[in-house]
């Protein structure tokens, strides 16, 4: 899940159906894409335009991968 995408959607007061309509997909498809991250490039660009956010912020992963053998400094 992309927590910043979810947060911006709420901040703008948009429902999943409203965002889906902007992207030209069904609500169910949009909800699936929010879970699996399988947005197309044009959809990503549209989301960045809708929410006035940069890619790195909008699509920051909720959970960082935990790689073995990495030490904190």
C-alpha cells in the first residue's frame, strides 16, 4: 500500500471511485492497483497531476524491505 497516495487522496477528499474515473478505470481496478502497484506510466503521471506530488513521495513504499547483513550507522 502506498500510504502517501492514500493520504493525499483523503486530503483532497476524493473517493476511490472519483480517482478511478480520473484514471479511466473501474473502482475495483484502482483499488487493486493501489495494493499491487501495477499502475501504468500514464496513470502515474495523472496521479501526480491530480495530487500535485512528486513520484518519490506519492509512491513511497509503506514498508521498507529488511535486507540481511545491513548495519545501522
